[in-house]
C-alpha cells in the first residue's frame, strides 16, 4: 500500500500513464497493488477495456469489473480478491474525474466574430 501526494505526472501517451502518476497531486488517495502498472485510458465501467483505469461506486460491481480487464480501479473501499490495482479514496467521482482529465485536455474554445 502506497500513499501519493503532490507533484506532476510524467505522461507517455504511447506506453500509458502509471497509476502512481495518475494519482500524483491528488489528496487522500491510497494505492493498493502495483502503482507502476500502466493505464492507456480512463473509461467508465460500461466502456472499460483492458489496460484502462475505471471506477466502481458499488462493491456489487466487482464481477463486472473483473470481466472488463481493467488494470486499475477507483473505489471507495479496498475490495478483497481483485486482480487489478485499486485507487482507494473517499470521493470516487471527484478522483476519477481528475484522472480522466489527465487523458483528455480541454480544447480551447473557438469563437467567430460576425
């Protein structure tokens, strides 16, 4: 179990982003499992694919998570018997949103004058 705080992640879009880098700078996050595992994307559980990080907000979804092949999951409580790395935090939606932003940078708004 490792706790991470502060700093900026190093992003390698070809190989992915390590879980350690994904949670770097986020408060009150505990990583359970391999913090060096690489994630290629952050996707909701219904769209999760192998090599992605996803989210579960209900322990009843652990079976669905296992079938997805996701290599990491954001969860509120440590879940026993999961094969993937767990990112445990109090506010799973806030943490997952911050992780998604690591992959999807906002495009500048383009305005046209008339």
